[in-house]
């Protein structure tokens, strides 16, 4: 489906790198989209500037811009990082989302601090993308920031942050959980349960069993979900007891509503 000028004299398509450079300047939106997609996975110095221009162009279609961000994420040079950091504050939600994801795995302080700042992004899906990116860094500052997501209004963000935290060193995670649960409010307890659900080692099971017996039905229910599928047979009786208690509470609530 390529235009004729994208073929060589022998009838074969031009090299992928050349297609990207030429295609990103094409008047055809379809060709620019194809070029941006073709750039993903390539790491050539010649592609950096055209991709940066596409990403920064506010008049370019959204799909070209967010694919350009994804492509720049695979580039190992300072200019790519700088352009992605600028894109973190772009007006377009999809561009911000893609730029966050593209910065995953980068451990330098400037990137981590910029991502931490974007945990305040107005869009919940962008905040979720930021949480994922921070989880790939393995840096203590990133984990500290992710714990602040316990108060986020979006369940999707809390879920992403909890999953990201679970990817850090277990010793570091438990040290932070011990501090957080000393005087934890309800939101932090629920957040901790979500983290532990992604770990499920013996220590996690021990903590979850405590919350399984909580008088707060939501905490007890979330703990039971977190323990579901555990290979520890010792918790079966606890799960059955919690299920009965929750069923009784539900029946009582239904009777109260009926009256």
C-alpha cells in the first residue's frame, strides 16, 4: 500500500529507517502514522530529530504523536529523554500517557522527580501510567511517592500503584508497610491489602489473616480476595469464618432495608 516513491528501482520498499524519516514529513496522515509505528523499536540517531518534531507538533494527529513518544522511549540519548520530559505536561492526554510509559526503566533522578510530579496529573489513566513507570525504576524515592497513592480517588491508580510497589525489594516494601500500618487509616489499610495481594508470600499471608478478621466488612472482604488462591491450607478455616460473617452482615443489612 506504499506510494510509488517509497519503492527502490528494483521494486523493493525503501529501508525502514528511510521510510520513517520520509514518512513523518509526508502530507498523508496515513503515511505519517505508518512511519511513526515503523519507528518503534528502532534506535538510530537519524530518527531522533524527526520523532521529536512529530511529538512536539501540537497540530499533528494524536496517534502519530503518541507513537512518536513510544519510539523515543527506545532511544538511548539525552535529546529523546528531554523531549519526553516536555511531553509529560502536554495538553493531550494520550501524549502524556505515552510519554510516561516511554520513560519506564530510566533511573536518573531528573526522570524520577518528573514522574513523581506527574502523580498529580488530572487524568487517572495518566496517573496509572506514571505509577507503572515509577515501579520499573526500583528507586526508594519512587516507592515513597507510590505510597502516597493510597489517597488517590481513582481505584485504577491505587491498583497500579500497589502493583508497582510489589515489584520493589521485599525487604524495602515490608519496612515501609510496617511504618505505614502503625497508625494507618482505613484507606492505607485497604491499599496495603492490595500491595500484599500482589506479593502473597508467607509474611503477606500472615498480615492478611489479621485483616481478614477485621470488623470492617470491606477490609475483611478485600483481605479474603487477596488470600484467594493461596496455597497455604491453614487459612481455609479463616476464610470460611470470614465468609460466614460477611454473609450474616449482608442478611442483616437486607432485613434492615426491608423494614
